């Protein structure tokens, strides 16, 4: 993946400029992680701190998940009269769509967010890398020019892997890699948009209802209800999740399969017209459940039924927030 140093320097310069011109109070970005081939979220509060920023194939997180906390209403007794900060956010195409979704759902203020749109060449899937090195852990690694990863395994072997061979599935299937609503744009090479990102979903649809249900049951039966998927998702911003409500209690606190399935079914349907297919839930899942298959099924349905793609337009309301007389009513049954 060539050009990462160039785009990284452009990013640092742009963030420094935003601070010098007093256009932001804080910028959410990525810095080098503590493990090889990882980046972690960081919060830049001055132009000097901009040197910590990185941009490469390990910048996997959807940083939009951090935005709502900057705009949460303070209890009346603790109000200080301080206005919310202006927050800059380093965003891939999918991340920027999440930001737009949060704006439309009134969780953040449009005038207080500066989207720094990055050209994205895709991000790596560490599980794929581990399969390339026969399950050994990644003891060291660096990204070389030309889209090559040099990996040092736990037993000291060195291997070179093409970034394109270990891209996350969400990047391979991405149909909207470009940031449509950037306030600051950092130009560089970008992945090619997928011609048909729903091939896997269409193959799933070809299964019988019994086969689909069995696949869903098998996947969800591995869930340990750690709620990592919920915590990583920018759309899951509720202060109290229905899964943890006690008045009324919707589901039990244990690992009974029916309770686990109700949690996931509820969360999946909450993603209709909202999920941007960023893969955050799959990356966060410690047992590797393919949650994207189910949320993307709803993405495809919303696109086909209503022609709506989450996060591409700030002005267009999501289907679940509007009603039109010519809406498709084929889903309504009389039985």
C-alpha cells in the first residue's frame, strides 16, 4: 500500500492548520498501537499533538462511535453553560456515513463536527493474517511501499503478504469507499468500489427458510453476550439498552439461547436503514460471529425497497423516519 507516508503527512498538516485557525477544539484520529500492525484511537487537543497521527491499513476502528458523548446533555444541576466543542474526526467512507447518520438522528450537531475525509485503500483483517502464518501470533510487522506487509511470526519467521490478500471483507465488498460529506478532504489512492457488494447476501437468500434459520441459530449460539458488538457500533448510542432494562425486563440476564437470539434480532432490526457496513461489530466480536451477514441483509432490503443508502446524504431522511403514499406495501399481509 504505497503512499501511506504522503497521505499521513497531509493529514498531520491539515489537522495542525485546523488548530492554528481555531476551527476545532479536538480531533479524533489514530495513533500507533502498542501491538504490531495496530492503530488505536487518539484524541488530539493541540497542533503539537498532531504528530502522533497515523494513517494506514491498520486504522480499522469506526471513530464515529466516540462522537455522541461530546454532545450528551448534562443534568440540569451540573450545567456549566459551556457550549459543546467543535470536534474534528478522521473518517473513512463508512465512518463518514456513520457521522451523517448521527447528525440526522440528532445525536450530534452538524455545525460542531468537522469531517476530515480520508482516501481509503481498505483495512486489514488480523484474523486473515494469522491464517497466513499458520495461526502463529504476529510478533512484529510493518507496512512497506507497494501494498506489502512484512510479518515476523512468533517463531521468528519472516513473511511478506499482500495487503490486498488480507483486506477485511467489508472493504472487499465496499460500494461507497469515498467520503461524500467531507469538510476537509485528504486526497490519495483509494480502493475501487465493488460492483456488487451483496453477492454473499444473495447466496444466503437462496437457502431455504429452515437453512437460514439454522445458520442464524448456529452463529448466535456461540455468543457470550459480552455486548462488544453494541459498544463498537456508532448506531448503538442508547444510554440504556433494551437488553439491560429491568422495568420491564425484556430478556433474561443469562446465556439462555432464546434470550441471546432476542438480543441479536432486536439489535439487527435496529440497524435497518442505519447500518453503514463498517464491520465494527465483526471486528469487536471475540468469537468471530458474522453479524454483518444479517445487518447487510437489511441494508440490501432497504436499498431495494426504498432506494435508500445510509449516510450518503445529510438531507434525505431515513425510510423509518418518513412516510410517503407511494411506499411499497408488499410486505403487508392479510393472513
